[in-house]
């Protein structure tokens, strides 16, 4: 699947570029699918179909970091967490030390203190986690903290972790 996956992903990325004929129409037509953010996922699905590889879908195997369900009692049996963001409760004052300006649409979960899309994701990891933090945030930050403790610091990667003045990473084909 890998060569096809790469091919389809790059085709999608190239199709979205302004230099491509009809890119504006393509981007407008598929805006709701967020192709720029999910090109790799769409590319994988296309490659799998092309190669004739079938997948069994298992429900509730993964919980998203932005899932509306946040209670540990409901989530501890889920096999995977989509690690993308972490929040501390709004009433937890130390959260302001790590508060992000990005992700305001998720403020109902608390103060966003970590995001994989931020250039500082590999160097600034909020710790300790307050006992009142939600399940996904707690597990995400525990995984980051204990992995760094066990394996050491994450090497800097300036090729893929470059960004603008807000220090958020840019899309890389």
C-alpha cells in the first residue's frame, strides 16, 4: 500500500495548490472534508481500495481528543486515544502558563495547554497534570511525559517543525 498511499496523498496535495488548474473549484467543492489536514488519511483509503485491501471497522476502538465524552469511567476500556490536544480545567490557575492561542473552538473542554500542531509540541509538555483534568488530556500528557523520561528529549526537526510567528507548524507535502 505504501507507494500508492504516497502517490494519492501527493496527488491530493498537488490538486489543492493554487498553481494547479481549477484548484479553487476543487478546494471550494471539498472544503467540508478538510482535505489539506486529512490528505494522508484520504490517500490511505484510496490506496487501500486501489490495492484491493479490505479493512474491518471496529467501533469504539479509539476515542478522539475532541470527543464530547470526557469521563474516565466511560473511556478507560477504549483501546486507543487520538493524541492531538490537551486541556486543563478553566479553574486551574497554573494552566495559564501553557495556554495556547489556537484551538479556541474547543474552549468548552478547558484551557488548551498542548497541541501536536504547535512547534513547541516536542519541547513544552505541561506537567504535572491536575487531578481534575479530563481522561484524554491526562493520558496524552502522561504518555508524553513518561516517554520523554524513558527515551530522552525528542530530537529537533526543523524541516517539518517550521512555522510562522504564531509558532504553529505548516503543512508539508
